[in-house]
C-alpha cells in the first residue's frame, strides 16, 4: 500500500492491514488528499464505498505582533493596499492556496500568494515576519498559538480545538470548506471488488479505533468518517467548485 499522507497514517494502516497487505499493495491503494484527487482522478476509481478520513481545515494566521487582530482588519488593509498583503501557504494548488483564492475572491481584494516549502515552511514565513499572513493547517496552527494569532477558520463551523476563532462565514465573508484537506483512500480503476469491499469495511473501523482517535486528538486533528454516498456527493460538488476557482490559474 502506498501512503502519501503521514507516518501516523502508515502506522495505523499497518496495524489494521497487517494480514492483507500483500494483496492490497498489488492494487496500488493510496491514502490521498483532496487536491491530489483532482490530479489523479482519471487513473483511479471514484474512492471507496466507505472511508475513514482525517480532515485538516485551513486557518488564516498572522504573526503574534501583527497589526491585524481579525480577518476584517486584514481585508480593510488589503482594500487600501492592493497586492501588498503577502500570504504564505504550503505550496501551489494545495488546500492553503485554495483558501487564499477563495478569500481573495470573496473579499474582492488583491493579495499576493507566497508558496512555502510545505506547511512547516509556510508557518516559518509567518513566524519570521517574511510574510504578513498565511494559511496553514488548523492542527499545526493550534500547536503554535504562542507564536501566532489565528484570525479565521475556512470551514462551515468552528472547531472544538479553536472554539473562540470564528469562521469566515460568521464574519460575512463567503469562504466555505472547499479547502479542507480530507484524507481518504482510493484505488486504481479495475480493482478487484472483493478488495474494495474489504477496504470499505475496514477503513471506517481503523479510523474509529479509540487509540487512533486519541492520537488524532493529541495533535489537534479533526476526524470525520464518511460513507460512499457522502464521499461521492462531496466530490461532485467540490470538483465543480474547484474547477471554476482554479480555472484562472491556467491562463
């Protein structure tokens, strides 16, 4: 089995898939994130019947000494200073970049995106003052609250790990959850239905395991388990929204 998420996912995967790994590896099954699915969708099946997912929401952050104390402060400054607000993210065409594009579009302001070397690199740019703001994962931002200010959550509701941080929608800024990095499992087209059935039954159990949930909670990582119908509905809606949002980047 190939993993492109984290060592934690590899660990829990080995624990739950220890016996059937050889057959599974032959299928080339992937743990994969939302934007990666857009890139590989022609080569893989439309995800599994069920999957357990880790979800990491993008949050807007600034340095602890920043002049901005709210997302509205930042937007007000951007309105008067087009292009001067620099915003870091983990890279191009990733969840952070999507949140940035959504904010720019929703607030009708011109910002400047600065791709970092992954989430850690993007966080360092904010902490070091090389950029004025950034989008980063909720889990990482929550662990760095002593060095940054978290201004807003790019999701449909507040999160238990950051109960005092509002969503963009609460602030009247129409940014939804399209940038949330859902992580799940998908397999190549033509995969044996028996393997898909096994994965569909096992993955939710894996992510519902108390030890796994405890590890996720320790790292401030929200979890949501979705069945196939929910996954398909989400991807249909998200693919349409992201295709439109990202279209301008091709020009």
